[in-house]
C-alpha cells in the first residue's frame, strides 16, 4: 500500500477495542469506532475522556491536544461506517462465526485497497482470510492488554497475505510507538502460545489443591519477577477467553499441557469469568474492578501458625553462592550463624564473599558500617559440620546431588541436638529422600531460597508427608523474621516455581526447533507482551542449560507427561558443552568473564 493508514476503523469497543482506539488516536489517526452496543461505544468514549484527562493532569499532553484526540474519535453502530477506512481492525469476541460475519459484511463495504485485520489471539487467521473475498489483504494484528501500555504487537501473516499489506501494517505499528514481531499463523502465536500453557498449568496446580491461589501467584511474582501471578492474570484476561485459546492450541498441538484444565470450564460455565464478571479465581469489588475482596477462600492474616520451636542459632552447610547468600540473610536478621564448609579455608572464603556483599550495601546506603560489622560478627566459619552441634536450625545448601545430600543429612542426624530443625534448599530433589536418611524424618523440611538469596523475597516451604506440624510452623515463623515471603507446597518435583517455569522455557525451545520464530523475537514477545523481566532464552543462559535440562528431566520423570520431555535442542547444546553464560555460549554467545 503506497499511502499511509490514516483512517482506521475499530470493530468491537470492549476493553481491547477501546484501548486500540486510544493508541491510534494518540498517534494522530482518525478512528471510526463501531459496536452494535451503544453502551459499549459510550464506555469507550468515557474511557478515552478519562485517560486523556489523566494525561493532561500529568502534563503529558495539553488540553488542546486532548480536544484534538477526542474530535478524531467517532462512534457508530453500523459497519457501513467503515466504508472509507484504510484499515479495519476487528476485535469482536473469539468466535469464528462472529468474526466471519464481520469479514463477510466488510467485503461489501470497504474499498478494494483496504486492509482487514483480526485481533484474534486464538483463531486461525488463514481460515478467516479464506472466507474473505480479498484474502491477500487479511492479516492478524494482535495487541496486548492494556493496549496503551503494552509495547508488543504481533503481526500475523497467513500463506495468503500479501507482503505489501504486511509492510503497511508493520510501518503503522512502528508509527504507534509499538514493537512489531512478525509471526506465522498458529494458535496463540508467540506470546500467548507460551503464556497460556503456563497459565493452564497454574490452573491445574490450583485445582489439584497442591497450593493456594495466593501462594501460586506470590511464588511466580516473587520467584520470577512477573508483574502478576498466573491466576490473577487469568482473571484479567477472562477465564472464558483463556479456555477458548487453549482449546484452539490443543486442537493444533495435541499437547496435554494445552488441554484446558477442567476448572477453567467449570468457572466459565458458571459465569465466573474473572474481573469482568466480578468473580473468577478471586472475588472482586464489582464487575470490571481490579480490587480483590475477601471471600471464603481468603486466608486469615491472623491465623495462628501453631506451636513452634525456638530458633536462636542457624547452621548453613555449603560454601557456594547460595550458601553464603543464605548465611548473609540469617545474620542480617539477627541470628547467630555457623557457616560450615568442607574446609575452614572454604568457609572463610564464603564469609569473605559475604563481606563484599555487605560492603556493596554500605556503599549504596542500604546499611550502615556498624550494621555491616555486627552482621559479619554473627557469622562463624567452620571447617566441619561438628560445629552444628548446638544450632536450632540447620540449612544445607550443597550440590544438587541426591546422594551428596543424603550423606549430609545422615551426618546432621548424628551431630545436631534433639529438636533441631533440618532443612534442605533443594530446588528439584525429593525432600522426603533427605528426611529418610535420618532417624528423625519429622524434623526435616524444604526451604527453597531463590538466587541471589539476599535480594529474592520468596522461600518455598516444602512439607513432606512426615514433617511435623511444629517444624512447619517454625520454618514459616523464621522465614517471616528474615523478611522473606513463605509459600507452602508439597514435596513433588519442581515445587511451585520450577514446575511452572521450566515447561514454559522448554516450550520456547520447541518453538525455535520448529523454526516458528527466532530467539530474539521470542524474547522480545515475552518481555513486551507478557511483562517478563527476561526473555526465555536470556533466562536459560543465565540459569545454565545443564541446570535447566536436569530440572526438565526431573519433571518429566515425575509427571510422565510427553509434553514435559526436554526439547532435543536443549539436550544437544548441553552435550556440546554450551551451558550458557558460564561457558561463554548457550543459546547466544557471551563474553567470558
């Protein structure tokens, strides 16, 4: 198309349609809003008025610019209003029947050179294009919610789409200040293709009563730095919409990870579709409100944790980054810490690492020199686990090797005093196997810290079927005292975070294997469209491909789901010694440190 797309019709003025209209108007376009519901059109106008008023109040635009924006937005209830549009974007509900009705009607209304775009995130663009009289001018234009804030737009081509139409829409996307990612036509495209599998697994995890909705959401926010937990995000997206997307993905892939969790069907059919209904996984103040209110499932903040054991001193076993980080956390909170390694020299080196970390905190004004000195004074390095004889809590942070951990717990069983709590920081191994290596399995529990321990707020508290109630209560109490957020989960592979995170990472690798999208486009899609702090391939290279493969193998062995089988590309890279940043090469090349 030689002329710029200056007049754009948006068909469907729900939350997404109204958001897209706002983006177009702020970029100087004439926008024709069309919705059969006059109430929806009024809400879209009111939303635009409110958003632009906030912009004036924040001095981002002038009052004159606001009046200009509002003047360029006209709303109608008839598709005939799209007759002069250069581009039509439909954002009606996710139904082939509805969308096909819109496209067939537009065929007889719009100019021959107009481009027709569908905003679907689940349905086949090719199928919609094939039903049009001008399939070469039909494509997908997938914005993310909220459209004014989210930078990503997926530009979806079918085998029928003309390059000129794609180029024109891509140019428009740049002009809107968005980041276009070119993708082919398959359910979910890139971002939702990865996102919805993860959301589905979170729904299934909740449905199985493995963890509470609050703990699942907190774990993914605090453990992965995500802006929202998965269940809260499902409520925002709409549980019925998520179910539709997953059904389309499952029909395409046959992957059980995409088969909608039954709870999504039950909630949808009950009309509990999330924020828009006022209730979904959570209960909201009112329909379309984001304010969560207490309901029958909300945990009582004042609920007693139960009887707990006194903890004044802590032993940390290990000399690596995680062990020194955990020791630092306990010492900062006022606990006396014994830091034991295989030799006194290694323990002293670990303490020196802590001293450097604390010095950085002093330099940044986060703590005083006096507090640093007091913290270091609480840490006693030791070259043997014999120094744990009097500790109240022993935390192991040694290599992620079950036999190594079992031997260590056998030693702790002989050394630690009766009543001491014994904790493992494993991220993937069975806690009960460590417990069975002792004569007191009731005293053993998992405390899964996240790296770097001083910065990350989350601790997954892992009870086995043998863990005593007072041990669980003790560890929850201690976790709160060290200013971390505890989440409860059972003793199964991956706990909460890794069980949800690593299948998502594995699916990203499969997407590259299938030549559907590039590393850069996938990373950009998840950062810009999902609000992830890092793209999946950036994260894999940081975590280490060998570590990632080991976790994938554990998940696959535990759940026996074919969809969890490690991607062959991951196995090949590990076999080749390409382990990520630590070796200088993983999915990308890295400068060796």
